[in-house]
């Protein structure tokens, strides 16, 4: 297509796809028309990739994940297709701003945290590397929730991203699969047959995921739940209007919301239904594709690598055994081994409570045949390992982490520290039984999204210095090292950061009415709100800093802006208290005329990918302060470091590997190690000892408990303070003094540009290893046995 042809295709889509004309088109209309025009450019590569995979008889990777936090797709596609100049020229010729049109796209509400963003990075890297792959998940109507604040409290509202045309997806009308729940298992001619009591249809929607330079594209296939028979006309004609629509409403419930509240029995049932729904539909689809291409069922592991992203799809083990044994007649032992040859499992947590467990009663009621098969799998494992102590069903619960482990041929952690701790903690017994099963694949992020696209100023500087090859070979950033002593390069590096900060300050003023100084240190913590991530350690240090500034207003303080963002799960009461406290502290600190030239606090609502793309390039300091031994990896830490924000952090997750790569002088380390955490928890009254030893911590907690930040309800944080002065499981108090000292080291470094900018630039130059391309190559070699079909 010529440049003129591309430009003409935009109004053509506007008219013939959307039914409007340029004179009456809204910004959203133009954005959809542009998306369709760009989509036209990638469909040929997408279809060609699928043909090439079929013709080669290639082994495919199938990535099963409850979340795919893909963010906006329009700019991603423009960047990877290298259409930046064409798009800007075409829109300018039509009298439109490319930045405004692209920014109009809503984030796809398909995920919440690092697990979903990792899945999105993996899909982009699989396409960039030319690996035949499918992503499988749920097409959520409302995702998690849209977050806002009322009097500092989190308020949850439904996401509405699908109320407008989603230009990137294709409804596959020929891929509609029937799934059952409940019912009973009966013996028919000596064979167990599951007769479900409730059935829904899984409707496939495909979104093309294009790789760098548009050479390869894979599909993200998302399932939407639909009723088996749809609208009940007979009931409607009898006047029973609600009942006529009931089948559709019940089916749609399954794909309506990400992570429905599971504090009730009905919530638990819906969560398990969701997990089985997308997993079973995906496995049916995988087998359907395998059988269409021919081959013996026993060869399935040679053609299908099925990766379980956390325990959410762990039901894949018994479901694949059911499909092979019950429906295709394979012997049970062979079905188990065949399924295991296909399946691999990524663990993302060392928190035992985060390894899902379902009651035996719920599993039996909802998936009766699977409960039987889980018991058979457990018995087969016991026969194989007679000295085993771990069972898949214990104390009336089905343990999904253990099930995923037993049914996988490989289990991987997501950072070196995390993988080692897996062997010592949550899977200690299973690791003893299967010492070759656990491997490490440290996470990575896609450089196309998280540097080339999100930070064009820095990207231009890098490309102008070492060429553009780094975009698909991120470890070439090490070629910047000779420039780190060059004053001109460091000035340009600092200039890119300052311009990004000025942009963020302008956006905060325009969109949120918050005035901040671009010359201040931008100290940023953006992640899901959770006690182990310790946003409350950060805000307590902020309170202590505010009190110190008030006590010594004429000291040479380094101006600092504390920026927070992240959502708390609707049922997580303590996490919501942390959000409320941060907002309450912000209201007091920002209004203090004596101190606010030195300290501001901002909590931005509705954190998502697009907000991260705005914040990370403008950040000076990356907060990665989880209790050691609790964060599996992190990927935000990699994005910050790549964009030149040194880390203040503990030896937790991938922080360990980041520090090793950037050098200890370019990382602000504090806090206890994993072993020290365990020892400290054993000390009686450890929290009160820490408070007594540091008057700054005591003063901060006293201000919270006395209502300094909650004058209308002075006792509202009694439970919050009681948690920290009592149990304090995540050792906020015990790590406070070390955190305070590390923050003062940050102040000293930031006050000296000759110290700070080389440190920031070294973070960029030395973090090329943290590319999701490198991670995917590791999975290909160590777990999947998959190959690239990219001829390059």
C-alpha cells in the first residue's frame, strides 16, 4: 500500500466501516478508523505466519493466563510495523493530531498486575522471535474495576472498555465450544461418563499480536461465555421477561469481571467456573487444531507446549487427562504422561495463601469427573513416589499449586532468588521427589513497549549513539558504557529525563490539578497495593520526613515528590486502608505551606499500562521495597531501571539480579535478607523494639494514631497502627530505620548531578539482559522445545 493509499484508507474505513463522514466524525471515530487501517497492514503477516506454522508442522506454544494486560494496542502496532511517520503524515493531512488520536484508545481491561503484563510482554516477544504461539485467556467485559477516590477511599466502578468498538479483534464464529459444569458421573458400559447439569458456549475472539518490524504475528484468543440456546422466546411471550433473558445473563457472568470477590461461596464458585471455562475451551481448541493437522495422540507433546501462567489454569492437568482418556480412549497412565509432556507451570508466589485451594465439596459439585481424576492422579503419584508426604487433596481441599507441579514436566520460578526459595519453601517436598523439575526463567520486559515507544526521547539518544539494533537485541545497550564518562552524552541523557518530567508535571496540573516542581526528585511506587509490597513503609517514611522538615525548615532539603498508584482488591480491607492513609497524608502535607516546597504526595487513580508508560520515563527513583522473600520477581523494577531510575530496594525478587547487573554503587540497598526476615519474626515483640529504637518511626505512628491525618475521625487508623505495633508480619517497623537511611543516601546522590546522572545512565546501559526476548529464548530451550520460524 502506498503512503497515499494508507492515508486514503483512514477516511474510507470511517465512511464504510463506521457509517459516518469526516465532517461529523468524533475523535473516537477517527481512532477506530485509524486502527482498522493499521490492522489492514498486519493481517497479511498474521495469516502468513499461521500458514507457515501449519506448513512446517511446527510445535506451537500455548500460553494460558487469566490476565493479559496488553494496554493500548494501536501505538504498539504502529511502532512494530514501523508506521510512525506514515501515521503522523496521514493524520496531519487530515487535520488531526496523531498524539490525540492514539491517546483516545482505552486500555484493554484484561488484567491487573505484573502477571498479566508479563503475559503481554511474552506475546510480543514470541511474535518478535517468530515462534508459533497462541495466547489463551478470557475476554472480560469489565476487567477488574475502574478506581476512583472519595474522601481518600478507593471506590470501584465497572470498566467500560467494550462499550465501544474494539477494532483489533475478530470474532471466530466457527470456533464456539460447549462446556459443562455440575451434574454427575455415571458408569456406561464400564466407562465413566460425565453428564453435566449446566452448559455454556465459549466463543472465540482473536486479536493479532504483531512482532518487531511486522515479520511475524500470533493470535491472542480470548473466550467469551455465551448461553447454549440464547433468548427464550416462549418465556418472553408468556410475559416472564426476566426469566427469558436469564440463560444469557448467567452465561455472561463467567466472562464479565476479572477476579470476582471470592470471600463468599458463590464468589468461589464463579472463580472456579472462570478458570475451568477458559482452560477447558483452550484445551479443546488445542486438540481440535492438533487433530486437524493429523498425527497420533501420543505425539501431542511434540506439537504442543502448554504453559500455565500461575495456578489459575491448573485444572488443565485433569481436564487434558479427561479429554485424552474419557473422550479419546487413551489408557489412563498414558493420558497422564502425555498431558505432563505438554504442560509446564510458572509459579509466581511464595505466599502459601496465594497458591489456590478449592474445597473438595466445591470441586465435586462443580467438576465431579475432575475430582475423580485428581484423586487418580494423586494415587498414581503416590505409587510412583511411595515416600511422598504431599497429597493433592488434604484436609478437604484440592491444592492447585501441588496439582500444577505434579502434572507439569517443568516448573519455573521467575527470578533466581525466587526459584531457589521455591525449592526450600512452598515446593520443598515436591522438589525432593522431582529434583530436575524446577528451573529458573528470570522475567523480562519488551524493549519495544517499555523503552522504544514509552520513552522516545531516550530512545532517540540511544539510537543516535549506538544505532537502532538494540531494539531487538537489548543487551547491545552495553555499547553505551564508553559514553558514560562523556559530559555531552550525560547532558543529553539528563535533558531527556528533565523533558519527560516536565511533561508529567504539565499533565498532572492539567488532569489532576496538582502542581509539582519538575526539578524535584520524582520518587515513584506503582504496583498492586499489598502488605508485602509495603506501600505503608513508604508513607510512614514520608510522614517522618515531613515531620523532620517541619522541625528544621531551613535545612538543605532535597525537594521530593512521592507518587503512588495501584489498586487494592475489593475485599482486601487493610490494603484499602493503606490507600486511604496515603491520600489523607497527601491532603495534609500538600496543604502545608511551610513544607510543601520540599515535599508533595500524589496518589494517582486507576493505575493501568498507559499511566505506567507516562510515569516510568519521568521517574527518578524506583521503589521496590517488598519484604525480602515475598516478591517473586517484579517487572516494574526492570522497566524503571531500563529508563534510568535507580532502585531503592531490598534483596528480593529480581532486585537481586538488577543490583548484580547495574553494580552495588548504582542501587540503593536496604533491609533484611530473607534469612534475617525469618530470624526477626522469631523475636518476641520485634515491632515495639524497632519503634522504641527509632524516634522518627515512633513519631510517624503517633501522628497517625492521634488523627493528625484524619481530623474528622481521629481513631480511624487504630487498626492500622495496631497491626504495625503488634504482629507486623511484613516487618515494616524493623526495616524502617534502614529505609530512612537509604532515602537520605538518595538525597545526597540526587543533590550532586555529577553523581546522579552517571548512576542513572548506568542503569540503562546495564539492564539489557532484562528483555522478555531473552526470557522467551530461555523457555524455548529449557521448557518448551520450541523453535523460531523467522528466517532471519
